[in-house]
C-alpha cells in the first residue's frame, strides 16, 4: 500500500522533472513503459486514444492532489526515488519505513503545536468576548458562566425537565459568524433528548418555556472544550439560537 501511494504521487513529479534542463539520465525501463523518451514530453500533442487521455487526466488529478496537500516535497528526490525503485535504492526497505515513521512523527508534532496554539487563541477570544457581552443590557449570566438573552418570552407555559425530549428549531454559529448547524436550513426541527445536549445547551433549554426563543453564548468549557469536533475547533465559543417548539 505504501509503495502504491508513493508510486501514484511520484509520477506527477517525475513528469514535471522530465522537462527540467539537464535531467537526462532516466531509466530505459521507464522510457519503455511510458512509450516516450524523456526528451519528447513537451512535444506531445493532444491525447487521442482513451489510454492517452486517461493518463493525461490522471496526471492532472495527481498534480492537483499534491498542490492541495502542500507537503514539503523535493520534486527531484521524488523523481529519483521513483526511478530507483526499478534499480537500486539509497535505502533498504527497513530504512524507508523508518523514514516514513520519522516524517509522520514530525507532522504529528507540528499538528499538535498548531492545535495547542489555536486552542489557546480561541479560549482567549471566547473569554474576552464573554467579558464584554455579559455587560450588555438584557444579557443574563448564570452561575456556570452561560450567557443568554430572551428573544421571545412566553407566559404560563411549561418548562422541560432533564429527562424530557424536546422539539427545537435552532442555529449554532461560531464567533466568526460561520454556521455550524441549522435546523432552519434543513427545514425541519430536531427532536433531541435534553440529556444528550452539550452542557451549556442543556442548561439553557431547561431555562426555557415552551414557545420561547433564546440566544445563548456558550463558553468552551460548557461546549466541546479543548477537543472540539470535526466542524468546531478546540475551545470555540458557540452561539446557540434556539426556539423550544414542543416538549415531547
């Protein structure tokens, strides 16, 4: 699997390197399998048969994938590694495996550092925002730090209990305005057991009466915390606008 992935990725860089001046020592095995010499790539016309068109399209696809990956890759050594696969390599298979592991560990370490930096940045922004927002007229802060305002109040209506299931319409956004999820966009409300909600949303729903509409600002410690989820980064503040449609 490892060699297959490398082979696919390296083909693009190999083709790119073939056009570089002074690079003229390519393996005759490769030239024969490709059906072209290493010198005539620039003179190729528009591909005609299906194999030629597929080869060209696949090359474009691989180049796009490499560009999106944004890896620190040396194109010439990529090409040399591809060629050496058919003859002799600088490294044994065991050494190659060790290189991949070392590179993977470096990527993980860099990702961890960036994740920690983003986590601290998001937490600072959340704390600063809530400090200002909590002082606005009409905003109430609970003992847990949850901030909310009543958008539409209703008199003489029941409140849900923690073991209830509720029907809600809602929109959840990040501090930058990005919509994470919205029942309004789906055109249908969500039936959710109260106990399944994140801590801040659960506390907020229990404050509401049927038919009311609230806006909550949920501190990361009451949301998805420093771990986040796929659509929510570490220590992201959440803005939760919700209408309690019914208690089921």
